């Protein structure tokens, strides 16, 4: 580096006098959020509706929903009572289901009706689909007749289907129209969806035949046929299709929206990328929660009883599996009594197997959820996991065998026993991590729900049995 380069580098790193260093925008945003959070809580405690309104006014609906989820139930009740105008439709749509129910119960009926009227039909469906009949009737009664009909139509589709996820408002034009006719139609339309990305082309029976992005529509000349600027990515989904399959399709083909059709192929709605990504996030979250055995709807806002109810059954299952492992250990009491070092070493074998099984299991469950692991490639994945478990087992067998030999009387056979047990358990763990979720999936059971318990039980039992069994054969 030349002297000029060093001077230039120093000039970039040293600010001129009087010029403050730039702040990290994330830390500044966190500081502002924390200050506003404290301001809102102080205003709630003081019963100051004006201060609450001043603090909430500049906040994004997602930030307001986060705050409502973080405060206590009593504070939520007081905030909503003092300033119901701050809880609009966008805030309701962002809230977790349990917190949303509390907020909606606390809102005055008129404020709730006004909040729901602001939403697109797909968001209204998401909010009311799990409500009691009388609550549903109130919300539906608050909607305009067209919106009410659209929501009722969506609710007629099965729960968890594309029909429930779609918004009924679409922008569709005849397939033989020109760009000019389409633009004139859009400009003269009295009502359009708040968000849409495609203009859908339909035939004379209102069946979608293609779509064009708004960018292409605006860039094309007026006399160009709409059919000439359609996208190759066009796909339509049937309203009865599962939401998870639709979300995977969005992710796989990089879609931003897709039309939804009924059984006869007629256009009934559209799904946009924001709703599809929410489904993907929910599926991923459910898998993570189920693998941890805390219930697929667990959240920080749950009360003690709800949390206990979700976690207790899986802890009970874990207790059963632990007793099975303890029974295996009990079979070798006499061996452990003769060689006390076995009691110190056997948890290492089981722990290594449990961790290896969790690694393999996590990858397999996620691959099944994203449809990357299929019957066509399952054999290759199983072979890969066997070799990974074997090579990991051999590597850690050498390490652990040497440690056991050095720490416990320089008994080479003790090192050989734990090395062999390590190889056996890591191979079994890697194999179980793939095969268990595959078998559960083949049986039409959720692989994320029970795989962890089965894999942990297998690695504990095999680890203890192989280590203590080999020790009984070789050392006693």
C-alpha cells in the first residue's frame, strides 16, 4: 500500500471534526421501539387515551400487533378499551390467533365492524373461520353485501384448502382484448383489489387461460393483444387443493400470484405471494414445535394451563422411553458393578447417538415437508446417511477409544469396546433419523409429530445395549 493509499484509507476511517459517525439503523430502530413501548405502557397505566393515540399513530400495524402480543392480558384489555380506534383491520390480521380473540372480545362491536370492513376477503376469512357461529354472523352482517357473499363463498370450501386462502377479488379480462382495452377498463373500474399483480385472461366460460403482469401491460402498446404478453409461469390451482401444496408451488416456480378455479375450471379467486409465504412460515413453525414436543400452536402468549396441556403428553412419552433405556441398563447391573468406568462412559455413547440422530432427523423432516425427499430418491439418501454415520462413528471411535484407554487404567479393550459401540450407535442413529420419518410419512402420519421420540429411544437403547453388551462379552 502506498503512502497515498494509507492516507486515503485513514481519511475514510476518521470522520471530519463536527461530523457525527453514522448510527446503526437497527439499533436506532430498536431504541425507538423500546421507548415507544414504554410510553404506551405508561399511558395505559395512567389511563391516558390521548397519549396512547399519539404513541400508536406512527407505528406500523405489524409493530402494534407485536406490542399487543408482548404485553399482559390485563394491559391488552386496558389498551383496547382506552383506544379502540388504534386497532384496525391490518392490526387484527397480524395478530396471533389467541391474542386476536382476546382483542376482538375487548373491542366495542362498532369498532370491530369498522376494522373488519377494511380487510380483503381472504383476511376476513382467516379471522372468522374459527369463530363461533354467532360471532361469525355478526362479522358477516357488518360487511357490504358483495364482500359478505365473497366471504361466505370462501368459507364453503374445506378448511386448509386454496379456497379458504384465496381472495375473491380478481382482475380478469377477455382473452381477445388488447392492452388498450384492458387499461381503459382498469381506469374506469369503480373498484379494484388493493393489491394485485396480474391481469388474468379468461375465455367465454370465465376459465383462466393466462395472465400478464402489470409491468408488461403498462409497457406494451395499446394495439397489442393481451394474449401476446402473457407469462410462461401461468398456473391455476383448484380451490380444493391443500394450502401447503399451493405454498410449495409458489416457492418452487417463483410465483407472485395464481388464479384459483372451481371444479369446472371457472375462475373463483386468486392467491397472492404474501398469503402463500404465510402458509410456508406456519408449516415450518408447526414442524419445529412438533419436533420439540410443545404442540403445534404453542406461543409466548399462552397461559400456564394451555402450555402445560401441550407439553405434558410428550414429557410423559419421554418418561416411558427413558424407562425403557433404564431397563436395558438394568440388564447389565452385574457388569457395571464389576467395571465402574462403564457407568461414566455409557452416557457418552447414548448422547453422541442422540445428537447424530437429531441431525439426520431434522434434515429428513424438513425435506419431507418441502417434497425434496421422495420415494424416488429415498434409497440414495438412506445410503448417504449410513456412510455419514459410519465415517463419523469411526472418527469419534478413535478419539473416544484413546480417551478411555488413557483415563481408565490404560485398558486397551475398554477403548475397543467404546469405539465399537460408538460406530454402531452413530450408524443406527443416522439410519433411524431418515427411516423413522419416512415410515411415518408412508403411514400418513405427521413425521414431525413423533419422530424425535422414536429416534431418541432407539439411540438410547442401542447405545446402552451395544456398549454394555460388548463390555460383558469382552471385559467380564
